[in-house]
C-alpha cells in the first residue's frame, strides 16, 4: 500500500480508538448519573391500570411471563391480550392463565382488524379501545417482572408533566450460544448506549419492555396510527411524547427479558432487523455507531501496527474500558449475574455485532415474525409477498 494511505489508515484507527475511549468514559459518567439518582418513594396514589400485551405465537416460557404480571402486589389492574388469529396457539396459554388466576381481570381481545404491517401496533390500536382505565401499560410478551413491579414504576408517572415511564431490562434464561451472545449484548452494550443518550439529550424514546402512559397522552400525540407501518414503535411513541412537551422517565426498575431458545442464524436475523430499523429511522446516529465499536477497532489497530507502543497502549485501554463499562453498568448497575459469568463472550459478540452493522448498509430487507419486509425512509415497512428460506441471512441484503 502507498505510504500516505497507510499513514491515513493508521491515523484514522488511532482517532477511532480515542473516540471510542471517550464514548466509554461517557458511558461510565452517564451510569453514575442514572444509578446515583434516588428512586421515588411509593406514592399514595395507585390508579387502576390496563396492561396491554400484544401477542403472536407462544414465546419461550410465555406462561411464566404472564403469571408474573398476575402476581402483582397492586390493588387494581386488568390484563388485555390482543391476538389477530383465533387459532394462534397462544390463545390456549391465555385460557390456561385465566383458569389459574380466576380472580385476575384477564381478557382476550380479538384484533383481526388489521390497520398496517406492524402487527403489534395494529393489535394495540384495537386493544386500547377496550381498555377500561386511563393509565395504560404496554409490555412485550417476553418480559417477566417481580410482584413489586407496578408499585415501583407507578410513582415515577405521578409528577405533573410526566408523560411516559419506561424501564431498562436484562436477559434471563439464555440457554443456547445465540441467546447467550444476545444476552451479553443487552446489558453490556445496548443499555450503556441508552444511558448515554439519556444523559446527552434526555429521554426522547421508550423501550418496549415497559411503556406506562395514559390514554389522553396517546391521543394528544396523534394516537398509534402513525407507527402502524413502521418498525421501532416503542422509540416512536417515546419520541412523540417527548416532542409534545411531556417528560419521559427511565425507571430504576429492571425488567427481565426472557431469551428465546434461538439458533445463531435467527439471532443474526433479528439483530439485522433492529440494525436496519435504526439505520432507516435515525441514519446519522446509526453511522455514528462506529464510535462505539471499540473492540473491532482496537484489534484492527493492533493488526495494522504490530509492535507499536502507541497501538498496544490504545488497544489495551480500549479493550479494558469495554469490560469496565460492562461490569459497571451490566453487572453492578443492572444486577446481571449472567453477564458476570459470561464476560468472556463479549469479544465474540462484539465482532458479530460489528459484522452485522457493516452488513446492514448493503440492503433494506428484514424478516419479522416470519414475514418479509422492505424498509423505506423513516423506517416504513413494506410487506413482501415472497418468503425467504428460514435462516438465510445473505438473502436479506438484496434490494
């Protein structure tokens, strides 16, 4: 290679390492701010709450997840399950739940009317009409909580001006290698990024693990119809609530995300879906993720400048801070003991994640719940008729 090109490449990698170190320091600073804040005490006001759970298919340990909601130490709440297909096997799980928790207000909502390609939002648009209460809690079907869940998050929604409360989460029950890799990424990479965004620009988004809001606020921001043809509906709702002048709160309560027993191909499939959703919804921010790819950049620097003291010091510092962030936020902050036992998976996870990030720029197609879509500007979903063979990642790169 020409000398000038090599100098440019080395300088670029050095700057990327320095930028990544800066990002990791910002992660630690943001974590100190978030975990150091006092949690709101349980308030006297405990409004009745409608819990909305859109479902399709039977998630791993779905019954246990739903049971955890039934066991809430909270005076008045109802649970609404929205399903599009009456023959969906999850219906049997919900009927079993109703039989076991006869004293719990559980309803199955027929959501066969389809408003758009995002089945989750389509279900919610029907479910919200059947909700009895003003306070609405939207939660994903693969989330598990403790009996004090509602008692701990509801006080955060009480102050005037608060429009939505959302929660971080950590993974549990990761059994396969693919599930373990994803679990490691949630606590060590995704949540640190959430905390940095919260610190730098405030909470202008929500996480699907928990979205506690009110009917009147959903109506005030134009309802859910605006996201029925898009991915990232949780981000969109939080962004609209913040844009309308309401405060979005990131609760200190940590939900449990129950990992599916997935294979590597299916894990990469939905990681690619998330990546391309972000790329189309927030293109500049997505490109900026290069400054969070510490381990691949450090390894590239070592390979390009073997024996260089500068390269060794920078790479070692970058890798060390990558693990420090994982321990400070994932293990100490989120209480993720699984991550502590599987820190050794971080390098493999980061290299796979970097590969998916690079590959995501090559196309615009994704698979979601067995259906194939094309993504357009703003994250708009366009359904495609043909279904690709299961687990074939490379086909998703074709436009």
